[in-house]
């Protein structure tokens, strides 16, 4: 609880002139302790951190101090950090009392693939069973999807389930909902990354669906529990969806659709991106993205299946390769 409280205190007092939530997450993970980082922030001279990536570490056999020229922080800053830690202890305790599951970057069940991306969230709130290193594919697209695109999303979800993949989506109306629902109907695994706090239900019409996914699959939020929807939370959610999965399939999107954010993030994360041909034909960003490495175009669900497994290096031995990866790389679900 003290480690979690230290992380929360650091995030609540972040100095945005030099840090971000992702940089704090990276520093905490590298040092293996949020308490150590918090103590350093309060008293950098008395509690130095060590840089385990400094070349001198290997040449001299001794760790190099982070910021050897550091000076004591201002009294006001130290007091603010100390007060924030006290408040965070109570806050973390209240989350536990409310039955909320807080997973920090220090937890062993924190998704390994998210650790690989530069914008990894420092924590997640989770409802449902977490599976480490699971093979998940995002199915994303427009909230105001046409009937043909909804069908395409449903059939893509069916294909993914039958191939042993988890279906990842953002619980939005339209394409996301179609993918989630079909995965559940097929008795498959589905993971929902939401753009609000874990206690919120957005959109309201998907409240029952969110609850069902929390019981049968997994719901993840990277925001404070009672955070409402904002124009910033959804792009952040999309980046995490990209980092969590092994690939992204874009079913439908307009020129200014938020879906393009995930497509670009996935490409930057080194995750394969499969664009439906209508997205490429109908948007300038789709045409530009289609020419980049790791991005391909599909006209049918069979195309998606072939492109996906080619991009993931699975070749023609589809079922055998998926079975091997699942048995070797995925751990058992850890239920709450």
C-alpha cells in the first residue's frame, strides 16, 4: 500500500516542466520502488537514485548517481510531497475498501507489452481476469458505423476468437461494441480499454456490456476511478490499446476520426496495423499510413486473417503456431 501511495503522490504532484506520467512510470519501474523515487524527490541529496543504464556502470563496476549535481528541493516542494503521500495513503485505502483493483508498474501482473512503449501508463485499474502476455488484437473504428462495417467487425472478431486471439476494443458505440459483443457470443476473450475512470459507464448504453466484460473478460482504465470522459482521455486510451495488443485492425474511419490516432500509435509502437481498403480509399491519412512498414491493407476478413498472421510471422501453420504461442507465452488468468 505504501508503494502504491508513493506512486499516487508522485503523479499528483508531478512537475510538468520536467516530467510526465510516463516518465514517472519509467523512473519508478527502473528503480523498482516508488518510495525510493518519492524520497529522492523530497531529499535528492540524502536519497540519491542510481542510473543502471549509464555506460560507466559497466566500465567501473559502480553505479552512477542520478544528478550528482542535485541541490535540495525547496521547502514548499518537500512539504507538498510529504502531504501528498499522507493523502495518497488514505486514497489507496479507500480504493481497496471500494473493491477497486489498482495495478501499478511495480506489479508482476502489469502487462509486459505496455512496459515496452514510451507512453506506458503508470497504473491501471482492472475489473476481471488479467492474462500476462496474452495475444490480443484491437478491432477499432467509427462510432457511427454503417451496417457493412459492423458486419466486417463482427466477422473479424469471430475470426480472431477462432484463431485463439483476444479481441481488444474501446467499448465505444459502433465498431467497438460490435467486436466486443461478437467475441462474447463466440465464448471468446475480450478486453475493453475505457476512456474514463473504472467506476464510470460510458457510453451509458454500454453499461451492461461493460459489466459483462468485467465478469467474463477484462476491463482496464488508466485514469483515476471517478474520471469522466474528456477529449484527452480517449487518445490516451487508444495508445494503451495499441501497446497492449499485438496488432490493430482498423475497420472504418473518417478523415478526422480518433481511430487514426491508434493506427499511428500502433505503427510507432512497432505493432502491425491492418487497414480495411475502404479506410485507405476514403482518407488521406489512411493512404499515407498504408505505405509505411508494418502496415497493410485488407479487403475481406480472410485478407485480415492472412495479413495478420503474415505480419506476426506465423506463416501458413496458423493453428499450430497460435497454440504454441498461447501455451508458451500466456500465463493463467489471475482472477480478482
